[in-house]
């Protein structure tokens, strides 16, 4: 099986079929890619929304892969994928990587890339705290719970 056959579960038609039933194929292309052959060259009609989803998936795939590779090499000066990760402790970088893998799997299954972005945002905030001892001390100070204000819905 060719990569194109795995990547695309599309209809493959010839240009005559496309021209004769343009409306039908345009409607199909709004749901999933349609490939037609033009002088032997496969050309694909694909919705911009579908392209956008593929682009986000490619971005996060690359990000997780490169961060994983950088984590294995454990050279904190070379965190090009997530520059802020160098401020995390080694156990936190390991935890981040495992959370990224889980979030990637969930994002892919649900086709919701905000899931992995939320994980990244949370860890970036953690790195900001770990990068500043003054900020960490201010945020981690023990307070008297009796002084908390209750928020009611």
C-alpha cells in the first residue's frame, strides 16, 4: 500500500467525470478529498478546513517528535522546539514529554488540537515559575485557609 493510499481515503476520478458532475464532486470534496487525474497527474480538491486540520496535526507531530528527541539527548541548551523547557527540572521535562504523548493521542482521536495546546500552555506557565525563584517563592507561600474568601455561584 502506498503512503498516498494511507494518507488519503479519497475518490479518484478522471477529469471528464469531474467536469460532467462538478456539483456532485464539489459537494464530496467539502466532506473529504477528491482526486482527479489530469494528463496522468493526480490533483486533489480538498477543503481549506481539512488542510487547516492537517497543518495543525503536522505542527504538533513535529513538535512532540523533536521535543522527544531533545529530551532523550538531554542537552537543555538545545531545546529548540520548546525553548522554555530548559527551565524545567529533568523530572518535569520527562513528565511533560509523557503528557505530550498522551495529549497528542487524545487530540488525534478527538481531532481537537486545543487539548495538546492546553498542556503546552500549562507547562509553559510551570517553566515560568521554575525560571524565577522570586516568583516561585511568592506563588508557593503557605497561606492561612481561614483567610480565603469563598466564591459562590
